[in-house]
């Protein structure tokens, strides 16, 4: 039997824990795994692109446990009343290859993405950051708001979405949380939301090289949390931001970020420019412009060196984030009463007699009942 967490069970687990605490515990779990980065098998995810979106498989293993997540990204789905991002995942035992847990990961993806964003911001944003612009107010946005309020000291959100109904929904949902120390302001444009913000989170969905932020909008000392650009040809920042002199760019897993992150724009716009970034990165010095989150979380490289530096967390979502989430869920599920199992794998008396497991030799149950 395999442990099973469906959407109803996931709701139950998050409700019992509280969303903010759930995200914070998840962030601690993810950080612990990033600190043992070298233990993991790492690869860029396998992506199957189509005109409307992408379907991706994201595997990793630490030699003891293996996980993968199935996830899609279809920005036009909401027009059909469907989610842009859905997901499920599996945690398995490397010693036997048997799956241990099958879990919903649509909610979990939003929770873990927010956890990783806030974790990065705790190391990269100025410690006195209180104001965050949140651009893109769709499915992921509440989770980002809660994580930054809980973990990164954000006390004022400045919201913008091209769809005013999405912003209204976010305002409504945040109101139900009754956070007396969180001020929320609706803005008429991305530029207005960004003005004066300490942190800027972009979490929009559009299958193109969009310009949600341009270099003129960026103020010294800002931390940018770019979440929505996560596929080839799907970005949110103008390339000039990436070329700014004083910018520190942190990615989850560099080979994947070069394909899918904001930094893909430097790759495609000229071999020489990409080469400069690679050369800078090779010695892994404090001056490197593109560095990996694991090096920041392990204390090998700083997330920020001064008050005026612009920092960018170029998030695309890495398999390790999901591995940690599945392991956290497995533990939480076992601790809380009401967990379920499903018969995903045959349970046989003789493992060499798979055929008998189909029960073809027995009288079918239906016939017996009506004979
Ligand atoms: N980095 C990661 O780990 C990670 C994880 C999950 C989702 N994502 C990405 O985050 C994005 C958002 O996901 P979601 O589930 O919230 O999608 P969603 O479709 O529910 O919400 C996206 C919102 O962006 C808004 N938007 C689109 N273009 C805009 C623009 N130019 N300015 C302002 N708002 C704009 C839309 O109106 C919509 O409300 C997607 O692109 C998704 O692929 C990344």
C-alpha cells in the first residue's frame, strides 16, 4: 500500500497547522536539504512544450529517497476556468524502488514556491525591508504574501494585476486572514506598485518575453523575486535589468535557470555575453553575478553585500524543492490521524506470481453474488 494525500487531506493538514506555519516549516525543510546540496542527483527538468503551455517532469534523489513531480504551466487555462499550474508527485524508496507516497502538489507547489521565495529573500533583501510590490495576483499570490509577511518582515503589500478581479480576489482572501499588521494597497500599474518598494515579487503568467519590470523601475537596494518567468521564451524582466552593474543574481540550479530563468535572455542574445557570465561564475567568488541558492544558504557566498546592491532571485522551481516538500508531507501525514493509503502497487503472496494477483482464476465476485 502507498500513502496517499489528495487535495482534501492536504487542506486538512494545512488547516490544522495554519498556512503561515506550514510554509515556515516547509522552508526549514527545504533549507536543510539545500545545505546538503552535494548529496543530490541534479538535472534540469524534462519539459514537453506545446503552443499553449508545457508539461514537465522534475526528478531528484539523495540515494535513499527518490522523488518526481509532474507539473504543467498553461497561462491561457484560466480563460477556460482551469488552473494555470497543476501538479502531483511521488516519493519513493531507492532501496526497493517502491513508491511510498503519492501526493497532490497543486497546493504544495504554491506553498513551496512561496517558502523558497521567502527563504531567498531572508538572505538577499535588506533586513529592514517592509514594503513589497506583488505583481500578478493569481493562484500563487496569496501564498507569496503570507510567506513574506511571516518570514521576511513584509508589512505593506502594493498590488497590481492586469485583471482587476484577480487583485480583488487577493484583497478579499488576505482580509480573511485578519493580519492587523499587514497593510494592502491596490495600484493602477506595475510602475506605481514598484515605486518605493523594498521587495518586488513578479508572479505573472504569460507565454512570452513580457516586460513586467524594466531597468528604469529598479531602485538601489531593491530585492527582486521573479517567479513567473520559468520557461524558454517566458520571462518577466527586461534584459537590461540583468545587465545592471550592481546586480547579484541567485538561481536555484544554474543549468536549469539558464534554459528557463530570466538569465536565458543573456544566453540567447549573444554567445559572448553568456560566456562572460559563465567565466564570472566559474571561480565562484563573492563578485560572481550568477550564483546558486545552495551556496548562499550554506554560507559560502553572500546573498547581498551592501545596502545599495540590487538582488534578484531568478526562481524557476527546482526538483529539490519538491523532494523536501514530499518528505515533509509524508512525516506530517503520519503524525496526524486520518491518513489514507491506496493500492497503487499489487500486494502479492508470491511476488513471482504477478498473474495470480489479477484474480483471473477465481469466480468473478459479481457472478457469485447473483448465481
Ligand atoms: N518559479 C516557480 O517555482 C513557479 C512555481 C509556480 C508557478 N510559477 C509561475 O508563476 C506564474 C503565475 O502562476 P499562477 O498559478 O499564479 O497563474 P495565474 O494564471 O493564476 O495568475 C497569473 C496572473 O498574472 C496576471 N498577469 C498576466 N500578465 C500580467 C501583466 N503583464 N501584468 C500584471 N499581471 C499580469 C494574470 O492576470 C493573472 O491574474 C506562472 O507563470 C507560473 O508558471 C512559477
